[in-house]
């Protein structure tokens, strides 16, 4: 599905159904994360012999007639995860480190929630769909999100898993053309391709399993 979609909406404008993507500069609202992000990108740009880019973190706002939901991966803030609609958690850096709250991330499906630092979002919101069925698929799929170690490549995609992987995965699995989505001009979204790769693998496994079942049924007919 094209990412051009309907005309952009403001965050609070009512609509029957929508899936909107937000691009937030990495470290928006936090100097420490921003400086670390710039240092990381400078290093990667040197290694890959390319100009340094602005780094972006993605989040979704999904609306259905029942209400609005924010989907985002973020550090575990405190023990009140239910208030933020937390549906899953995973370790950061190393699996053993996940025993400690500071080294865990959370996946939020936040009813009536808000995207932190949304005022700093760039080229946003980017409407992806206004179909209720698609919006509900996104909400359902986030409950099945993989939770590998953040910052590692446990799936062997060639790219680390992070917050962008989560958003790319759920969009691709829901049927939205996430492959065509690009961050704002001059920007980069590390982890996006990892989410796409895992989603495509799972789709292929699902199709293969379906074909095997059909073949098996025909054999025993």
C-alpha cells in the first residue's frame, strides 16, 4: 500500500480509522542519548565511507472506532507498565542483563497514550492506512511481536534489532508496504531492515506451512 495515503492529519484530529507513522530524532528530549547516537553514526559513517546521517526512532499511532493507541518500544520506565499498555519486554545488550530493569525494554500498546517528544517529530505524521481492518491487524499483531536482545543481531539479518525493527515488523506483517517507507531526507533508521527481514521470513514460513497442509490433504484425499 502506498505511503503517500490520505492527507496528513494533526495528532488530535478525529478519524474513523488510521495508522500513522512518526519519525522522532534519536535522543529527542535527552542530551545523553543524542550525543551517543551522533558518536555511533559518526563511527558507522567512517567505517562505511559515507556521510553521517540524522538518526530516527519510529513510533505508531493507530486509531479505530474504539479509540487511539500508541505503539512504541522504549526503555522500561518503572514498574507501572500496565498504565502504559505494556504487552511485552525484552533484554538490552545481553540476555543475562535483562534480569535488571535498567537493561530491559518494553513494547507499548498504549490506549489513549501519547508519543513522548512528539513535538520534535520530523515529516510526521505520515499516514499509512485509513482502513479499519488494517488498523486492527496492526493492533492484533503487536501482541505477537518478537522480543530478541535489543542492539544484537540474534536473527542473523545483518542488522541489530531495536525500536525501528519493531515498527517495521508490525507494519510488514499487517500487509502495509513497509519496504517502501523511508525516514526523512538525510536520515537513517537503523534496525528497520532487520524488522522487514524477520517479517518476510515469517510470512514465507506461513505460506510454506499452508502449502504443505494443502499437499498433505490432497495426498490423503
